[in-house]
């Protein structure tokens, strides 16, 4: 699918910059630029007329902000008025990421935007849009029913979004949950139970304190671990445990006996 894109930014130079970037990446990331607007009301009319798949949207605009516009598009979709486009916020401010997540933004880019980063976001959005259109044959899907695509994390006092596809596992530790990607760890306040309920198709429980991304599992292994002394008190009786092997990182997570059969089935 070749995505149809609409630009919304109150500054003409910013719209021109995005248009130039789109022209630069059109060979590697085919798309149609179907329109642009300088304020939210014109954007609502233009989006209604052109039915884009993807909107590149600024956050701070006079009158209705980009966040309010995104919320309006969701309301229209939930009222059955129109299928919502995917939203990629393009802004000079990095402190609206959590609010963007609340209105189900697909991605959040901070200016100045690199062409490669924009191309990646559009390519991913195009794949998701195509999957959603294929799934719609099974029945209507409202915007509020779409699963999250990011986790909101806090790092050095700043809020940012970690794409779902980068998450390898989530592990409960004390009052927080550790989110692990290939290169970093973050602390989040979501509970494992709520994440498992919402994202069961993406994550599988391997232990009472850990969820693993299904596509991050590359295998399982059995290891022998020293256990408590036996009943005679004359030595330690080895204990067999199983661990999940993860792609991209040299790290193992224990698998509980209750989950072992399910995890083994995933790697067969």
C-alpha cells in the first residue's frame, strides 16, 4: 500500500521543510502527498476531503492544538463518521510525548527531523495501516480499540516513547517494572497484569514477574542449578530449571513450570 499523507503545521517554512523531506525519500518510501493545512480547522476539512492514511501533525498551533485535533479525529472515528488517519507528531518540543500517547499517536518526531527517521516512521505506519485495513473485513474497529504502539518512559526527567517493536521483555522489580530493549533499560509504572491483559497477543508470561515479547524468543535451554541441601543434610541436590533465550541480548530469564509448555510450543 502506498500511503496518502497530509501535513498540518501553522508555520509555512516547516510545511515546506516536511514537503522537501518527503520528496527526498519518495524513492525509498513511496507515498502521495495529498494536502497540507496551516491550522486545525482547515486540516479537519482537508482530511475529510482527502482521506489520508497518515497525518504529519505539529503540536503547538494557534486555536486548536495538534493534540486537540488528534482527539477530534478520534472522536469522529468513534462516532462512525470517518476512519482515523494514523498520527505522527512532528514538533520542536519533546515534552508532549505522554500527551501524544494519550491520543494514540503512532510516532513522535522532534524537529529537526532526519530524512531516514521520517522514512522509517512512514514505512512502519504504512504496514500497520495495511494490516488494519485487512483486519477490518472481520468487523469494525474503533480508534479507542486499537492497542498501544509505544510505552511512555521517563528518563532523566524527560518523557519519551519506546516503540513496542523494540521491547524485548518487561520484568517486575519492587514497585516498578523494568522495560528492556536491545540497548537500554527503562522504568515504567504500568503493572505486568495490566500489560498482559492489554497486550496478550504481543507479550507472553514466562514467570510470575516477567513478560517477554513473543517475537523476541529465540529458544529455551535447560540448566542445572544448586538447590537446598537434601533431607540427609550431606550435600546439595541439583535442581533443573528452564530459561528463555532472547534475540539480540545475551541474557536469560527463568521460565516457571506452569508456563514451560507454552513457551516450548512457541519455539517448535
